[in-house]
C-alpha cells in the first residue's frame, strides 16, 4: 500500500492523470443512474433495488442493436425509448400497487424485479461477459502513459447532453414542474389538478430510460454480464444518500466524487476494494448525518 | 395368515437380494470382462462435458479391447464400464458411487466430471477402499485430504500458470531480477492458480511488483493496469475465469498495455482472439492437452493419432475437447495397473496405480503421494497475430517479447 502511494506521488505522478480521467468517466455513468434513482426515490418514495439491473438491461439492448450494425446515436435513442416503455409497463403492473405501502414492500418488490430481470437476461444472453466494441480510435498522451479511448470521451459527452436535457426538462417543462410539485406534496398537487398517477408513471419510466442510457455507456466502455447490476445499484444508493434527494448538481458532483474516490482506492488499496469504496462512503455519510442530527434533536414537549 | 406370508415373502426377498448382491460382489470381473464403474453427468449443467468424458472412456475401452485387452495371470480380459447418470448433482453422485460399490460390486472406479462432483464421490470410494482414477477434477483441494485411493491424470489447478513463470525465468539472465505483476480473482480456483504461481516466484526469488485481488463482479480492472503501465513488469499473470479474461483483454487493448509476457487462464472460453485480436497477440494460455504434443503410447499411438481415431469414432467433433483425451488416459492407467499388479485384488491394483510411471498420448503420468499427476506439465499455447493458438513447449519457442502494435 505504501509502495502504491510512492508510485502515485513520487515515481510516476503522471498516472494520476489516468486515474482522474477514469474517475471522471466512471462518475459520469454513475451520475446518470443515480439521478434516476433520486427521482424515483424523491417523487414516489420507491427505493428501486433493480436500478443496476435496468442499467445492465440497457447494456444488453445496446449489445443486440450493435450486432445489427445500428449506429451509436441511434442505439442511444432506441434503448432509451425501449427502456421508457419497459419502465411504464413495470409501473402499471407492479409499482402502482406498492406505491402507498411501507418501505419494506417496495424493497422486496424491486428486489424480486431485480432477480427476474437478471435471470431473464441470463436465459436470453447466457452468463458470458459481453462488450460492445465500437472500434473507435484510442488516443495517447504523455508518451503513452495516459490512454484515452474515444469511446469514453463520447460517453462523457452523451452523459453531459442527457444531464443538461434533464435539468432543462425539469425546470422548464410543464411535466417537469408537475414532477417537482408532486415530489414536494402529492396531496396538494392532486388538489391543484395534477394527475399524480401519470406523473408517477412518467417518473418511473423516465428513470428506466436514464438507466438504459447509462447501460449503453457501460456496454461501450466496460463489459456487461447479467449479474453485474448489483454494483451499479450499490453505487447509485451511495451517491443518492450522499447527495440527498432532488438535488441534481449534488448528485452529479457526488457521482464524480465517488468515481474518483473509487479509482484512488483501487490503486492504493487494491482493485478488490474498488466496489467496497462507495459502501464505505455510504456508511460514513450515514454516521455523520446521525451525529449532526442528534445535535439538533429535541424532546417534544 | 396374511401377515405370516408377508413376513415369509420379505425373508425370501432379503435372502435372494443378499445372494444376488453376494454374486455381484465377486462379479467385478465377470467371466473375461473387468467391470469399471463411473457415475457421470449425462444430464444437468455438466451434461456437455460429461458426455465428452464418457466418450473418452468408451473410446479407450474399445481401443484397449481391440488391441489385446488387459492381460492378467496369462489370460486376456476385456474392459467394460458401468455408468450411472449423476444428473450433475453432487449428492446424487455420492449416492450412485455407493450403489456402484455396494450393490453392483464394482471395485474399480473411473471419476465423474468436474472438481465438485469428484469432491462428493471421493469420500465414498475412500470409505470402501476402492481405487478411483479420475480425469476431470483439477482442484488442488482434492489432494490435500490425504485420500489414498484417489488418482488424477490431469494437472491440478495450481499448475495452470506455473510454467509461464518458468518461461519468464528462462528468458531472463537473472531470474531474481524478473518483476512479476499478478491479478487474481478471490475464488477457490483462481486462488489455487495463484498459489502455484507464488510457489514458483519464491523458487526463483523473483520480485512481485503488483499483487492485486480482483472482485467477483469484475467489469473494470483499469486501476491494476494503470499500475502495470507505470511499473513495467516483465510478466503479467491474470486469472479470473472467462469474465476476467474478457475484461483483461478489453482493457489491455484500450490502455495499450505493453508487457513483454502476459499469461492468463480461460483465453479460449472468453474467445479473446476473436474479440480483441490486437491485444491478445502473444497471450500465453494454459491447456491440459493439445493434439500436437510429441507424446505416444502403444495402444493409442501419438497424440495426433488418438485425435484422429477419436474423431473417426465420433464424427460430430470438429475439434476434440481435452476432457475426452484425459478420460481415455484414465482408462489406460487402469489397464497398465492391472497388468503391473497381475492381480484383481483391489489393494494390489491400488499400489500398482500409485507406482504408475507411463508415457501416454496424453502426456507422462506419475502420481504423487497425494494422488495428483506430477509428470505432465500444463501445456502453454501462445496466440499469434492471426489469432491461432500455437503450442509452446519450452521458452525457445516463445515469442518474446510479444510483438504487439496498438
């Protein structure tokens, strides 16, 4: 571990550039799926444990489309649309029935959904690891010490476009306003004539579409496997917990922060701990929140 | 009255069963046929490889019978195998092994398919003191239990990448200056592979510059590879099943990792040569057996001849899996052991197996006290620019450094 620190800051400081870049690429993908989770959690109070499986599902859809030689921008659009419809169907058949129930029902139901999605992908695609190779050029810098695949740059651009789109949509559009209103007070929203059922359906479907987009990016920059979803679920939860609900800039910066933290932990402590790093952060945030809330806690008289 | 007749019937049934069983117990050699027993996976998740194994056994039995059989006490005997389908479930396998031994009176066993199934069956054959020659269980943990009646013709998992370290040592003027980077998943198989590599590293006094454990859901090992690029080791060894091989190949390609020697398991399963032809150029990949090795025996001929003969017997194969080859080798060990012991006493035959020292088409066979084959190395193949796998029998045949142009 010490030798790793020495390597980072003394022998080859240039690899910091590579690690920071990797962290940013990772963060961009995390931020997408985490924002979807924050929406669903904040608006509907549903903790979607199938979040990561939606991501992987988007990845497999991209894999199938790529096999049919569909160009990348079109893959993105088709996957997001398909996932939107999928999300809507899941809402109607399942989520609508659990929306007013307590937390455990939503956890159990979405956990079941997660298992179902995993197994169906396993049956269709098999357990082998797959990847979408776009055969895009790879750039070098600093005498080959830093490599930047264009697939990662493209994914960063896509993530930025989608995030900007989401911000504008939530702020300006009527539906975005309705979503925010429902999130603040569903009863008042209903009184004011907002069809909250439709808002919920749209929110859940929209989340699925965001996950699908993240999945497309995952499939072109890493590898996908039917059972890899859980790591994305864990990261999304860690980010949302750290950033809070309904706070888009918070989610994005937490996404990048956790991405960077994960990569540095990977280099310094070992790759095996990379996946554990976000959970560590989650724990830390919860402990700090507990302490700070305790300070303000009072006995109700 | 009715009650009495039922009792009488039960008694008769019990007596006759005992008689039949007694009859079978000495019938492990029926007439001029020696009966071997095996519980094998013909259905369930191991069915494909179970079938490869069974065909390997059957082909060997046919070849041995056609070439004079097994001669014991001046008389020639034929071989036959009694199979049961264990449905790829360990509990069923153990049950069937007991049935083979206790009810069918089999005293000579051939192994099932996979380490897991072998682990379930070995305690049974051990309990009854029945020797078992197995061909499909590679886990090191099978040979640390002190089993006396278990013998394996294949190389155990800690040997998978050990010979890559030998080659790295041979390619260097001073092995103690060789710098090794290791990345292994934490599962039992990969840890076995790692143990073998670490033993070799210690033997040569090499330096380990990276020793990373990879997570089970491995989709990104860029941090390990970043370190590899910074530290420039002489050899990089990776094992994490086919998902590890796929992830590694993809990111080695993407990060243009240029290490002189890269050895990893499961290249073929992950089809790295098809998916990442550029990066996989020069990868060293272990395999239990290849038909191009220069080994031979009097029954099957050379490795290539066994391969041809097997294909002729089972024309559905375009390329023969090594699982079938090692299964044939296990039957061959039985033949030689019967002849060496010149007896059917199972303990005498067990001792003869333990003393086996053979060259076969599958490679040399000699068992350690623990029962694993220590004479056959793991074979290494190197992927070339065209994506084909070439046998590398010693360090001179190795393309070193791997010439890769990103």
